[in-house]
C-alpha cells in the first residue's frame, strides 16, 4: 500500500517524533559538512592563499598541465570501460538465465530499476 493512501492515523504512526526528525537531519547535515564541505573549503582556501595570480601560474606549470591531461585521459578510458562492461553485465543479468543469477538477486535484495530498463531495450 502506498504511503499517501494510508489513513491519517496510520500515516502518523509511521512518522518519527519531531525532535528525532530534527536530530537526524542535523546529524546528516553535520556529517555531510564534515565529509564534503569543510575539506573542500580548506582546499580552496589553501589553493588561493597566495592569490589568483599564483594559482594561475601554478596551472601553467608543465608538470601540472601534464598531470591534468593524464587525469582527463584516464577518466575517459575508465568511463568507456565502465560503459561497455556495465551495459554488457546488465544485459546478461536481465536477458539470460545462469547459475549465479539467483545469488545476485539474493545479494542485491531486488532487481534494479536500471536492469528493468535495459531489459526493455
């Protein structure tokens, strides 16, 4: 039964008390801040500590340019490899029966929506 079709009394029983919801949201936001926002802020703060011109000068350094080119090349290769293997595995999991398919369904818990979409293709 969908959540929005439940009677009001049943819907209220499914909700956590307001202090618990606020606490969980605060915990989540704090976690994301510590994991993402704070380190990103520190990287930018240190990168631009000597000003914009120092940052621009460091980006024109030949070793930095080579590192960025290498990173871009490896990223493109990794994306293409993941694309080929991901689509191939998705097609195999959806369209064919094999001895490990049931184990995969047990481990994942259910069929993926992506796999169902690939099956229609």
